[in-house]
């Protein structure tokens, strides 16, 4: 069977460094990746699934936030990703959101962001590292728990904002020790999972590879017109 095609959005500025990591993780999971950048063609209908990658802050105009002088924005990428996420859900395509991507899933579904997350969650460890040093508590009974296990997870952290009010059809799947949201997931098809960390930097970690396997399993199921969440659960049981 042909490997599912996964469209991966990246920054036009720094995506050349990140995309190879994404492509490797997706290949290990059984898929094949294609890089999507604002200003170039990105065809949801041709893809079997989507990864919304990390990068600059999302424009606060999209969720009623305030413009901060320190924010680095990319309006063209915002518009592209917002459209892609909504189109993917309308067409029943699964989505994995990474860092900024998790936030974009939330915003696309009507949610908001905390623009000073560490100012709000003062007990959260403020780390900026690609190394797995941040402790994350996976919420029991969630799909993330089925995919990656319920015990504490060590992840990296490269963000200053986080999910605030949840978008439609989402639930919290993980928090850090200070209570800050670290993962969100859809509760019905199509499959969507957003994580605040960067699993593409942790390909040696079985639990992080499992996130990409879940996406590819959902993509295969969607291509065959089968239930995606059921396919993800079946893949999780094989771990």
C-alpha cells in the first residue's frame, strides 16, 4: 500500500531546518511528507493528513488577543494554516499540531491563547530547550494516554504562549506541573492532536514516535473511509 501523504507546514524562514526532522519522523511512522509553505500550493484534497508545525506566534487578531511588541508574527502563514486546519476538518483529514500547531488547532476551532502563559502559570518550569527536561502530566482516559501512556512524560519546551479557552470539540490531554495546557485533542473524528512540545526533535523516544504513528494510522483509515479514532486506538494497543 502506498504510504499516506502528510502535508507539513513550516516557517518560510526556518522550515528548511525543521522539515527533514518531520519527514524522518513521518517516514518512521509509515508515511511520506511534503513541505507546505505560505505562498506555495498546499492541497488538502491530495493529502491524507496534515502536520501544523512550530514557529512564530499566531496573530492575536485571530482570537481577540492583544498585540504585543515582543511578538514575531507571520500573517501569511497564519492565513494558510487557519484555512488548512478548517479545510482538513471539513474533509475529514487528521491533523497533528506541534507547538504553534497545537495553538492553531485551538484557534481554528474558536479557542483562545494565553499570550503570557508563564506569567499566568507561575509554578510552571520556564524552560527553553530541545532536550527532554520538562515534566508533563498526561490526563488519564484521554487518547493521548492510550497512544503514549499515562505516566509522566519528559519533553522539550520552546514556547511562551499556550492554549487558554478550549475550541469546539477539544479537551485537555496533558498539563505541566504548574497546570499549563500542554496537549489538546478532538473527541470525535477526524483525529486531531496538538502537543505543545516538539516530538520531531525526539525521534529516539518511543512515546514521541507514537504520536506520528497515530497520525499515519488515522490517515490510512481516513483514506479507506474507516473510523480514524478506532484505527488510532488499535495502533495504540499494538505499542
